[in-house]
């Protein structure tokens, strides 16, 4: 797989990585101090009950190290270096991180699409595939598992990849930790963690974490405040069962500086798009979620698992839509306001050795969401923007899924294993329109846009694993993937001004992967070749006036290679490197969509076969080197390379490639009762001016969201055990 756009810097990066990984030398030039990408004995994401070496998938486990010399706000601080995972920190807390995996999810202009998110086994993704990372508490995080490739389809709809985070379990003596960290742009974060273990069976261990974060923002009009609390109680019962109860709450108030066009970015990357800031674009988020998990071994052969959860989310977003645009009676206004309830359950049985050398898993997952969504004018009777005005949209949206699934594993020879799975994924949408207006002038009517739709797909998967040697294994896997449009993506039609876009079709994909893994004195090494052929892929149809619209592309193709290597070089010195190559293209011509208002200007342009999918970097590389003793001085340095990213389907412009370097130093002191930890770090050490993310297919060519220049942070925490 060769690309046309390799340059000298990329070739040098590949040469270094090949030397480090394939020849197993110790010349890695970077360190990740806060979280080391480390395959461990067990990987739970695939539900195969195998160790990392025998897991037939691209599965990675990231430990949240105690010496995490970072601010602890964004998931991008922890998930550096995972092959195939692209995280773009847009320096915009109103829009969350941009996350894509092997190109899935790259179309998202906010939130997370195409990737399933879980916190302690509880979904952080809605039934339609829309998720967010803002409720993940890094202070109480234990580890993260990242699952890419075909086996992600085990999680159903919109699982182009899966990220599963797990909170720490309270252990040992009761303790309290108080910490504060500050940094550039008036960043400040205060947190408190209470934890303790159970002294006997049937008593709970606990972890309670709460933090407050605020920042003035790197760019103008990018200030944000965030309050996040997370609590986890764990009971290890005397009958062998394990119960977890999790409660989580987050409040966010964030200004939105929006994207810039190329000239604005070059002139002043810190500026807000609206120079006079008359629209006061911003977002307010509040979410509370709770869940309960129960795991019960019945005997040596049978095990039961159940999970139930419920939550409530409220969002109010003020957009930069002018009054002239909202003059159309079918326009939904410049303020989005919704209140959402969601809940669900997952029930699972596992049987071991019911037949010789076999393991069966059968389960049923139910998820439900009920949403009241309103739209308002973003101006008052005096014409002042940035306030909630007259009602322009009022609807109730519901969606649900009921997915049965089955997995089986058979060790049919001492060194050969067959894993298979089957899931019936289905999503049911219904929208009831309450904003209906009739006028003497028919052109001013707003009719009934109610409707409903159901999508379903049978998702088979299979993987064959060969243990070539005790420290070397290979696998081949295949799975059918399925992705429905989210309610947000259906919210605005490509043609017309109002109504639900029920014309959007679900995407389906055929996913293949060939991988090899080794675990020996030279370190842990993985290599994977993959290909995904997608039909009816959901792609952007343009973003204008704050409205993102979407359509289907007949065929897209994603193929590439991923490499990773990690080694404890000497004592507490660790080295890590990874490289990802992804060729993501439109594999068939996509015709233009006619603009009914102005036929001379297409609503969505035609896309030529062979164009690159926007928002996706062809090459990514990461190297890290770190000294990480349990106590005393610790330090690290890491370097990340990101290839250029096309901003639209026409490939008319790119966000340039870049390399950024980070360095950190810390010190840990502790005795029986006390622990002190301090750190300091510098990100973007060489003050690179680069674009952190792009707003794909923005109709006003405001594609670019600049990243921060050189910035620093430092913190201190004190822990007292009782």
C-alpha cells in the first residue's frame, strides 16, 4: 500500500519506527510518562477469556499510571500512541474531542460517532451511535481497553471501534487525596478523591472522585468550566458474586470560538470566527448517569452477568445563525435545546466446557432513549443575538434497540482456536412533531414532520488464531459491520429547511484483518493488516449556519497497516512506538445533490471516485521514552506525528502535517500514611503552529480549529491514609 504523498519527514519517521519495532532495538526517542500502552495478561473487551497474545483482534490495554504527569481533563492525554486511533484536541470544550478509529467516526463535527464508548461496562453511547467522552473521570480511572477491527462488531451498531474505560476499585486503608494543577491560559483544576477497601466480604469498597476545571481558553471566546463527579461502590460477596454501583455527574459551560478559514488561521489562530462576537456562541451541558453491574459464577461451568443503567442529559447550544437565514418559516432557529432520558440493560450467560474445549456466551442488550427537542430563535424582540427567542422547533424523539447476541470459542487443536459471533443489531426511530403552523400564505406553512424508521442487520463474525510458538501468534478475522445515522445527523435534511432526514440509509461494511503478535525479551510487538469495504457510508453533505447535514456514499474503502512496540528497556525505563497507515477513499462516484432554492449552486457537490475521505490522516506515528519508578524522580518525553488531513470531500484544501513534542518531570514521595506527588510538563515544546482538528465540509470554508502553541501545566497532590 503506497501513497502519493509521502514526504521526507514521513520517510524518516517510518525508517526510525521500522528500526525500533522490527529489529527490536532500544533507540526509541520518546516516553509516555502518564499512561503506558501495555498489553497485559487478560483482555476483556472481546469476551473471549484469552490473554493478550491469544486475543484474535487489535486489542490494547492502556494503564492509567499513578505518575500521570498531566492535567487530567481530556481523554487524549491518556490514549496517546494507540495504533489506528486518531484523537484531535480541538481546544474547544463546547464540542468535545474528535475521535476516529481506522477512519470510522471522522465525519463528526462534534461528539463521537462510529465508535462505542463504555464506562465500567455502562454505555456512554446512545442506541443510535452518538457518544461523548466528557463524563469519563480520569482521576478515578484504572485502565482503558481499545478494541479495533472486525471484532468490534460484537458491540452492535456503530462499533467501528470500541473504547472501554474502567474505574479503580477501592482497596487498602481509607484515604483522601487533594490535588490542584494549573497551567497556561488560566487553566486550573482542583480535585478530591476518597477511597477505601472492604475489610470483609459483603462490605463495600469505594472510590469517590470530584473535580472542578476552568480555563480562559487558548483562543478568544473559548473559556470553559467543568464540574465532574464519579462514585463507585464494589461488593465482593461471599457467594462469589461481584457487584458494582456507579454514579456519575458532569456540568459543562463552554464558549465556542468556532472554526476559521485558512486566511483567518494564518493571520491570527487565536481569534474567534465572529470578530465582534455578536452571536455569543456557547454550549451548556448537564448529565447524570447511574448503573449497576452484577457478575455471578454459578459453578465451574456457568456464569451470569447483568447490567442496568439510567441517565438524564440536558443540552442548550447557541449558534451563529443570522436572522435572515431564520426568516424561512421552516428553519429550526439558532438555539438547540433538548432534554434526554436514557436507560438500558445487558443480560449475559457464559458456559465453559459444555463441549470439550469450548466456551459459549449468549446475551440480550436493550437500550432506550426519549428526547424532547426544541429549537428557538437566537435573538430577542430587540434583535439582540445570543439569547433564547421565539420557539421554532418542538418534537419528541424516541429510539430503542433490542439486540440478541451469541459468541462461541473452540480450541479444536492445541495451537488452533476458532472464535465466532452473531449479533442481530436493530435500531428503531420515531419522531413526533409538535411544531405545526398553518398560514394564509402557504409558503409560510410549517407542516407535520413526524415519522418513524427501523434499521436492522445480522452481524456475523469469525476469527482463526494460530499459536505459532509460545511467544508468537497470528490470527485472521472477518466481521460484518453496521452503522445507523444518529438522530443529530438526521435532524436536518439536505434539501429543504426542516423535517427529519429519514432518507439516510444505514452503512454496512465487510471488515477483514490479518495480525501477528509477539511477547518476548525484545518487547511486545503487534502488526495488523486490515481492509473495510463499506456500502452506503454516512458522509457529510455540508455544514452551514451551524447545521450539519449528511448523505450516503455508495462505496468507500479503508485499508492500512498498524504497528506497535513496547518494552521495559532497563529497570524503570520504558520505550514505546507505534505507526498507523490508513488509505481511506471514496470507492465510487457520488453525484451532486441539487439545491432546490438555487439550482445554480449544488446543495452538495459531486465526489470523484478515489478522493480521500476528509478528516482522516494517512500516516500517524508516536514514540515515547520514560523513566517511571514508583517513588522518586520520574520523567518522560514523547513525540507525535500526524499527516495532513483533507478538509472536504473535494479534497480542496488540507490541514498541514505536523509533529509535536511534549516533556514532563515529576517526583513522588510516600511513607505508610502520606504520599506527595508533584509534576510539571510542557506540551508543544517547540511552539508548532498547527491545526488540531478540522470541521469537515464546512459550508463557509471555516474548516480549521487551531491547536495551542507551547503551553505548560504543573500540579501537586497530597494523599493521607487513615
